[in-house]
C-alpha cells in the first residue's frame, strides 16, 4: 500500500496552522508539525524528511530562510503561504523562486500548487 505524502507545516499563527493541517489531512496528506518557529521546524526536519513543505515567510519576526535552506539541500520542494509579495522575497535567495499562495489561500488552489510541487512541476 502506498503511503500518503508527508507535508511539513511551518506557521506561527495558530488558527492558520490548524486550518492548513485540517486542509492537508482532509486531502489525504500526513502532516508533520505544525512548527510554530524556526527551531521547532529544524528539529522536526532532523527527525523526519517530509515529501514537501508549506512555509510562512516570517515566524516571530524571523525569516524562515534557515528552514528553506535545509529543505533545498535535501531536495524537498516547498511552497510559501505568506502575505509577503514577491518583491519582499527577492532579498532572500532561498525564498525568491518559491511559489507563494498568499495568506488567504483557497484550499483547492493550495492543494493544486502542492500537488504540482510534489510532482516536480
């Protein structure tokens, strides 16, 4: 039997993290986290390799760049769920090419972008 893809969720706003987790579980994914900060996300990554990740850009005022760099080094695709616009992300090389679904994403759109990322599209 084929195992559901594991998705790391990194989000510091509790309600958004819970909504992301519910959306992913309802779509058949296994959720790792949600991690509310960079150190928690890095600890989760030491314990388990996700198939993909959904990252908020800023966690308690810190850029999520260290998590993105670990994911890139492990060839794990990730998407952003952030209110930051692409111009804001240009200063962060690890984030600038990631797809950003925005902070007020629609479930269908988020799941389509995630599916594309898992397929390497």
